[in-house]
C-alpha cells in the first residue's frame, strides 16, 4: 500500500495539523489509519491515506454493501430494508426542493435511487467509479452510467445528489466546483454526509462506523461544511436529519467495538444508542448523518 498526505487543509488552506484519533478499517483490510485535525479551522481528515492507485483496493470487499448489494448477513438485511424505506423519502425530498425532473446522482452505487427516480418519471444520469457497481446500476436503470464526473457534459440538472459521497472524493473543492457548473441556475444539490458531532460518534469514538477509514477521507460537521460550500460559491438552504442512520451506524459500531457479543445484543445496544443520539440531536441538529440542501 502506498500512502500520500495532503499538504494543506481543503477548508482553510492551513498546514499545521495534530493527530486526532486512530481508527481501524473494519470493512476490508483491518489496517489502522490516523485522523488529523487542522489547528486553524478544526477540520478532521484521514491522513495519510492510500494514494489514488491504492484506494480502490479498499472498496473490494463483500462487506462494502453499497457496491455489492449484499444480502447475506443481519447487517446486510437491515441495511437493505432501511434503504428501501428511504428511497421514497429521498425522492419526495428531491421533488420538494427541486421541482423539475432531471437528476444527476453522483456515486450512484448499484443504482437503486436512480431506478426509483426513473420509475417516477425523472430523466436520470449517474456516475459510479466502481466497475461492478456501475454494471449493476446500468442493468437496473437501463441507462449508461459514467465512470467519472468529468465525463458528464450536460450542465442543466435540476437536482444533483451526493448521498454519502463527498467524504469519499479526493478533492472536495474541485468536486463542488464541478457540481456547481453542472447545475441548472435554479437547481438544487443534496449532500448527505456523516456528522462527527453526533452523540453516536462521541460514544463510539474510534469504533464509530461513520469514520469508515480509509474510504472516508473527510469528516464533516455543520460549521466546516457550510464554510466549504461558501468557498465554492454555494448557498446552504436547509439542513435535514437522516434519522435511520444513527441506528445502522450504531449497529455497525457495536460489531466493531464488541465483536464477541451476540448479534442480538448488538441490535439491542444499537437501538438504545441510536435512539439516544436522535433524541439529543433534536435541539442541536447533531444527528448521525445530515443532508445539506444547497443552491447556487
């Protein structure tokens, strides 16, 4: 594995960092990675991280369900059921804030969301770097899926979605500038990311599944996300919670923290922590995952 380090913070361009946390890649390699904190703006990121050639290897695991579709374990089945519930919710959310019916889904995985949108009359375009996931998405949606965002030439999408994608992209500033240019003048962007200020993040610490090293390169909170958006000419319209994420993330985190416990105990503990996280976030909006609704 070849590692690379970032020279400066993508939020504030600072270049002085402290070690923040050591986390294990429980999904693929079992290797440890360091999270660092920018001393200027307090942004957290994975550093060093696998270089561009090495990083795809960390997605090659049957445990990485967004690329495989999974259906074997209790975790897989819970994820699939939660995803089915949220598909319609996401569709209604996009319709509410964007109105029109032309959408680009970046990091579309195996294509379930695009299929949902197409089934309700939307014109769909997708981007997915994983060859296997891209092929699955193509079969499910019946449309060609682009490998890279740079391959997309259309520039008048009414809605652009990044469901748990921005934290994976090597250069978030470049990605947001590109998205800005692809958006219709009156269009809307939807960015969902984990929130490290949530109660479940503070409870599980290095075992928190939201860190998902080294696939998650950036670890956002509300303040640095808003700064990043402004830096790239984008305006934050609304922040919305993803209530189910606290339960699923807690379930994963339980399996990491207590691997010898029974699955039933994992599930019971995850329900308690997930519920507590959502209750505590009612006043602060510090939910396990947040959706940022954004416009030009």
